[in-house]
């Protein structure tokens, strides 16, 4: 069996923000993982856990406070402007809000071709041909190119955002909650489109989302973040069948079930206690104030994520030897 080729490497990544003279908000605080070529890595967690900040820091939209990110072995941060410019051709992002992420004064054609024009990839008839290919690829019509964003629905706008991300032929795309602002009826269409594009173009995704059912549908592996830390990571099916971290167990227990009989018999884990502040956090586990299994070590020592079962990584003192 061939080893999987690693496309993106994240090593002890930290992104801190100053929110006062002495206050530091630790949005991402020492996260490490790999993303393999051609796979989809899902990233889930509560609002404010740092998953979007993590994705944007990986992309280079935020400068990392500490740590390293590598794309095909090349560093993304602390590189020259020319190197960063070349990297943007290989890495793109689909933003969460399809209403705010599109310039209302630009036509759809100019929005999609903005990256093409910056990198001078196509001109004249070749540019028009490429634009029409991209519109067809995401399920839009060629005549849509001359219209403006306000003339489209939310789902159509997100398709425009996807076409823009694909325009310069990237290999890796950060999908930053691309379905959270859409109607439920449209979400599945957009996710299925992303899956089709991945199969057709050989793309690699970091898929950030709240909807745990959608994450299970699209992801090969899933990482769970809590208060800037990665608390669990494993294969998608394994995570949903056998979650090990107490936070992951609570998170998955909250997924709505369509079967009312099963829903009533399902145990719902209610988290109690206060949510800690990410500003100047205390030593120990970030989840300790809400965990029903907390012990002395949890208050004193920050757990390190480690492999507790084959390809199943957990950061929890319950699994200390």
C-alpha cells in the first residue's frame, strides 16, 4: 500500500491577537496536523473555537504568531512577496458569506477573472473561454457573466465564489463555512458540487463547518477544535462511531436525528459550567470547567494530543498512561 502524499503540513501553529495592553486572545494556540493530497479534512467546533482563524492563517491571510505551515514542503509564512504571490496560485479560499465576499460594483465575469488578470494567465478570447468554462463548471449560465452579484440568490453567489476560487487552477482550497449562510435546501447542492469538483479536478480541501452531518458527508478525516486547541482527530466514520474526547462526545450528541424514536432514546450530553475566556487562559485543559470527567491534572497540565488508537489522536488526560 502506497503512503499518502502530504500536501499541507501545519506545525505548532499559533495565532494570537492583542486586545489590550496586557491581554492576548489566543485564537489558535499550538495546532499541528497534515492534509493529504486529494483528501478533505473537516474542521469542526463551536463558534469562537478558532477554526476560521486557523484556516485563514494557513492561507497566509493572517501572519502566524508562532509555528510553521508548509505547502509541498515550502514555507508559507516569512517568505518574500514574490514567493507568496506564486503560492496564491496553488491555494485559494471560499468565504463564508456569499453576500459580503463579492464586490457589488463588479460584474460576475470580472469577479471570477480577477485572479486570472492578476496572474496574467489568460487574455482576450482565451480569457472569455476560460470564464465560460468556469461558469459551466459550477452550474451557472454564460450570460450570467455580465450581471452583478445583487441579481443572484445566495446559492448562486456561493457558486460564483467557488468559480472565483477555481479560476487560477489551485490545488488546495480552504472552504471557510461555505454553506452556513445558505438555505438548508441549497446546502446539500453546494456540498455535492464541491465533491464533484474535487473528483474532477483532483482538489484538496480544508472544510470548516458547523453542520456536523455535512462534515461527515464530505470529509475523509475530521479534526475537532476547542478554544484554540485541537482536541481530537481521526477518520470521519471513526469519529462519529467512537468519539473519545468528552467534548467531541457532547458535540456529536447534539446532532438532530430524523427518527423521533431514536432521537428520544439517544443520550444528550448537557454541558454545564462556564465557558472559559480565550484571553490570557490559565494552564490546564481548556475544557476542564465543563467536563464531567475532570481530575486534578486537568486543572494543572495542558494535555498534549497523541495517538491513543491507530490513527486516532486525542488531547485528554483520560488517556494518559
